[in-house]
């Protein structure tokens, strides 16, 4: 098995589009704005996300975010986003973390969530994070297992979410 984490590119194809349609927007607490888009809107979304990663065209107050896709043996199986920084508003008010990820429904239960999360942690390290804060739904047991399996610790609880702090490992 060959697993590769690839950054979003505006020329990604139908395989990525189809995979994204298997991750419903808001499913398990992960926002997937590409879900339900037609092909033309998907292509526009790719261009917008590429700009956002470079800090171009961001709505006021937004933080740049980079998007990555996990390919296993050349097939896209999931994707995630890493914020280039955080803010008290995101963490304390919205309770959203430094990264988020999702695995296509047809690819779940194969260990790809752990591969994707570990790859995203490396991207966090590249951005200078020493630890990240995450706010998974308490009901998302698979994600909690992944986060705790990567060294995360539950540091707080809210009505429907946990606060998980994950140290970024050295290389």
C-alpha cells in the first residue's frame, strides 16, 4: 500500500470530486463545503481553496487554511484542512480546532483516518505548531480513537464536544 498526502490543486479531477461526495457536509462535525456541488461549482471551489491557502481572497477575519487529500494506491480516500493559525474566537466561541478531516464513507474502517490525521499533524509541524486543539463531537468515537492514538488528551468537555489537545511530535 502506498499512501500519499497531496495538497489541493485547482486541476484535481473527477476522482477527488466523487470522493468528496461521500463525506456529507457536517457529517460527524466536519464541514465539507464541496458536498453537493455540481462540477462547475466544484472547480470554482478548488480555485477558491487554493487562493485561501495563499491568504488571497479571504473573507475579513478569516485565517488561511490549506487543504490536503489522502491518496492510497492512487485513489483519493479522504481529505483534511489545516488552519495556518488559530484565534480565541475560533477556539473559545465557535469551538473549532486547528484542523479537521473526513474519510469517504466507502473507505472507513480501513485505518485511513489515522494515516490522514498523522499526515495533517506533519503539516501542522511545518506551520510551527507545537500542539493543536481539536473539538470533535463526543459521538464521533472513530475520530476520538484516532486523536487519542496520536497522543491526544481530552482536556475538557462541552455539551456535545470534547476539547482534545494533541502535541506535535518532533521529526
